[in-house]
C-alpha cells in the first residue's frame, strides 16, 4: 500500500512541477517584437531600389565565383 501512495505522490509532484513550469514560463515581449517590425518597415520604405540592379544576376555571379 505504501508503494502505491508514494507512486501517486510522485505523480502528483511531477504534475505540480509541470504546472509551476508552465505558469512561470516567460511570455513573449510583444512590444519589442512590434518595435522591431516597425523599424524594419521604416528602413525598407526609406530604401529605394535601383532599376539597373538585378538581384538574381548578382546572386548568380556570387555563386559562380565561389
């Protein structure tokens, strides 16, 4: 009988530790994520792409030179 009670107690402590872990887990800081996205969009909008430049051919040149 003691083994059964200790096994149940062990299972209960495992579950308790899992719940503590889940409740104590860090939440994502959405403010920092949103600020980073806004900054990327701002930089992307400031950058004007050149009509003479072709990214596919540049990547092909880079790969061929390796």
